[in-house]
C-alpha cells in the first residue's frame, strides 16, 4: 500500500519542484532541465519495478484461487511477505485446508466409518458441527436397526420354538428358557391360569428357569395376590426398578444375589389373559425388550389357547436441510464478497448434487431395509397363523364334543320330516325374494332368477324355514337363535351344541363353521345359517364352488390327517363375497362320520397384514401397506386406501379403467379381494419363489419401493408385498433439492 501511495505522490512532488524552478528562473538554466530529465527517468524506473512486483503478487492470488476452484485442496502454497496480497492468499489457503478436513470426514461417514472423528475449527464452524450431527444421527439409526433386527430375530426364534409339538410344561419351559437367554435375564417364571374342579381360578407355575438351569418348583397364586396376581387382573405390564432385597433372590453356586430389575407381563390375546411371565435381572430391561416381551406375550397366549383346544431418517434429513441452508448462506456471502471465487461456487454446487444423489441412495436403501424387515415379520406371522388354523381344525375335529355333535346332527337331520307344507315353502320363497336376492344382486352383475337359488324340496327347505325364514333375528344375526320353536330332535341337538360352536367361532374370528355328512354331502349344521344350509355339496347348486370342491376332496380322502385349504372365490350364499375354506375329516374311532369345514376369517388375516390398521406405527408412513396377492395377481387382502379413504380408492380404480359395476361391488362389499389386480414384476418374482426389493411403477405411473417374498402356505400359491410410494420416501430430500 505504501508503494502504491509513493507511485502517486512522487510525480506530484517533482511537478511542484519543476513549477517552483520555473518561477525562480524565468529562463531555466540547463541544469534544471537536466534535473527534470533525471527525475523523470528515475520515477519511470521506480514505476516499472513496482508494477512488475504488483503483477507478480496478483498472479499468485489468481493461481491459489484457481487451485481452490479446481478442487485441488492438497496443493501446498509457500510464500514470504507481509503485504495485503499475501494475506488474501493465505486466507484462501486456510479455507481450502478447512474444506479438505471436512471432505475427508464426510468421505469417512459416506463409507460407513461412523467411528471417524473430526474437531470443528471453532464454535462458529457450523458446517463442521452439522457433519458431527449427521454422524450422531447415523449412529442413532444404526442403533435403531440393531434393535429392530434384534426384535425380528427374536420373533423368528420363537416361531420355531412354538411350532414344535410338546406338552404344556415343556412348551412353557422352552419359551421361558429362550426368553431368559434372549433378554440376558437371570431368572424367569411362567404362571398359567387354571380352573379347579370347584370353579376357582388359580395361577399355577408351569416353568421356572435360572442360570441356564431348569428349576423344578411349584407355586400357586390366586388372581389379585401379589404383583403377579395384580398384573393378571389389571392386564397391564409391571416393571420394577431397584427391587427391595427381600423381594426375590437368585441362587447359584457362587452364592445368593438380589436382582435389581423385575418385569412382569400378562400373556393375553385380545383381552383374554391366560397367564403371566415374570423375569428378574441384574441389568435394566430396555424399552424395546419390554415391548418385545409384551408382543411375544400375545403369541404365547395364542399358542396356549390353541394348545388347550387340542388338549425408523427424519433427523438425517433435518440436519441435511440445516447444512444446505448454511452452505447456501455461505455461498451467497462468498458471491457478494469475491467475484473471483465463482468457479469455487460452481464446484460446491456440483458437490451439492452429488450429496443429494448419495442421500437419495442411502434413503432408498434404508427404506428397503425397513420394508424387507416388515415383509419378513408379517410373512412369518401369516404363515404361523395358517399353521395354527391347520392345527386347530385337526384338534377340533378330534374333540369328543365335535365327534358327538357330528353324529347327533346327522341322526337328527335324517329324522326331519321331508314334507314341506305350503306355508313353509311360501315363507322360504318370501325370504329369498325379499331378502337374499336383492342383497345378492346388489353385489354382482349377474342377473339370475330366484328359482335358481331356492333349496330343493325336502329337509333343506325345512331347516331353512326353521332357522332362516322364520328366524326372528335379522340377516347377519341368524346365529343368535339357539333352538327352533318346533319340538324336534334337531332343535334339541342344536340347543345343546350350537352355543359351544358359536363361542368357538366368535373367539377365533371364523366367518362360519360347517358339519357335513360324508355320504350325502349335506350341510347338517352351520353356525352362521346362510342359504347353503341343509343343501348337498355333492349334488346341489354349490357342488362346483370352491366349498364343494374342498368337501369332495375331504370325502374322497382316506387319510385321517387330511387337511386342505382352497383359495378365495366369490361365494353366492355369502352374497358373492370372497370366501376361502379349509376342511378335514371327522373320525369316530376308525369310521369317517363327517367333514369339518372352517370358512376363513378375512378380518383376522387382514388384521395381521395391517397391524390392526396401525400402518404408521409399523413404519409404513402415509402411503405404505402390506398385502397378499394370488397367482392371478389379484389381492387376497383388503387395500389400505379402501379402509382409510374409500372415495379416493374408488376414484383410483376408476382412473385405472375398472368397470362401474366392479366399483359398485367394491363400494357395497367393502373389499378389494379378487378385485384389484397388481401387474408388477415383483409379484411374478415372489410367486416364482424369490425374495427381494425393486423400484417399479404401478398402474397410475407412480414409482413404488417394493419388498416382496413368497408365502409358504400349503395348498395355495400366494405372495406377500410391502410397498411405499417413492415420493413419500424421498419427500424431504426432494424439498431440499428444490430449495437449492
């Protein structure tokens, strides 16, 4: 700066001296002119040397700026001097050094090295602190994945444990041992409800396990007694911390010790509590472990009931938004202060796009991992549920009460009078004309005459008169009638067995339960009482339905352990609603006396797939869902959109080209089963036995993130698919990209 001032002041001083000389000497001597010439030449030499040095310094600043703009952060720069150009160059160099450290730290994080360290240059280093926040968020996501994987592996472990055929004591011991080992607890007990001969309810200890040893202890607790009894009554989990010394003791070869934490959880299905599990540990139970115990408690309760019947990216995106806003502000400041750094800004912009590309890739992978976990969990739950149904129908068919009921209903059915008085025929026809046919025609586009559906003359008409047309209860509640007003053997048999069968149906959610004569194919008993009641599935109208086919297969089979499931088809007696059936024979000793059939519980299956309509809590957001699909690519479960927003769902189907009659059918029956068809490659892959993830478009052109897998259910070929819209999965990233 001093040289620049001299460059201006020196010629001014020379000019003043020259003017003064002219004032003193009107006719200047030759020495004055010589002095002026020498001064001019000296100043010219000084100006040349100064400008040359000035240009060299400016070139150095330009060189450092170009290196930084080209992204060469590792290029060294050494130069002596204390002038202003040197200060600017050093400031640019320090900026490059800071960006180099931040880039290295970001590359470590991008490579998955979350143990990498970085020290911000100062408390105001917002970019450095944002990178540290990204690292902390990724560590938290990793920890959440660990917990989620732990829960998934735990559920898989217990599916295998509870599939085996054991006594109740052995089953409880295996469950307890696996719980203690999985939770790294030190001791545990399982109490199961038991009703004594006097009608008293007691909680009996079924298993006790500690320190990798089975304990042979016995203990009985009454409901309300102690914490275990209170948990049983209140149906809520109790978790104790800092347990008193005299509460419980754990004994080993090393001496006695007092646990510090005790977890007591009810074993319940819906609101039915069948037992209590108590776990004691020296370490504190984590929240996800407590939730796991409560969740697995439902499965344990379900298995105990069946046995008795037989005998998480938000923080990352938020940090990214803060980082983007900070970098945008920094970019604007650089643009305002130094136009020379334009190239640097372009490089930063390029890195922005690369960062967004990496964020999108990481986000997709995270969502895929989440969808795969959800698909795997629900796949195991669905397969396990169908295994339970197969075991349940076999166990129920072997029940002495069911065998007696089959024999009693068959004899009572055959004893009914085959004559049909005119009043009886008229009553049945009036029911078909005024009640059944209008409901049926409202759900189907096929127009048929009432005569095509009327039961054949004889016993079928008698039963439908007694239990349907003259039944005072409305349609859908005919099962509430315990006995007919006629004083017949059939009415007395029905009054004896129907309450038990109805209770079983309601407890396990089946649509209907049937008893079939294996010789005639007659439906001698039905809980729900629809228009197939009393007809023959071998010769009647419904012999060609999936119901008729599965009953015929059960009749023809000679295998006592025969069980067969048939896929969903529209079933006219159920007003053309989709219906699936599972059947097995009933044997009285070595004689086949009947066929037992369950009409599958659609609501129970959908409850598993939707998480009881808790899609958001399951991690599926606003657009995600899990559904089953058959070999025809049509749904075997109910669409989430139909449940949450029927009007929007119908509009979507209409836009996809579905017929108005189909839309009316969906609107009336509130089901998308056998209606919506999904033409996706992932479904073809799943039906061929493969599992994986894909990004693909649906019929509306929307991109979906899909995780798919085949379902291992005997007799049917179904696939399971968890799906989420890509726009929702990447919503925050796309918003940040638009802002940038």
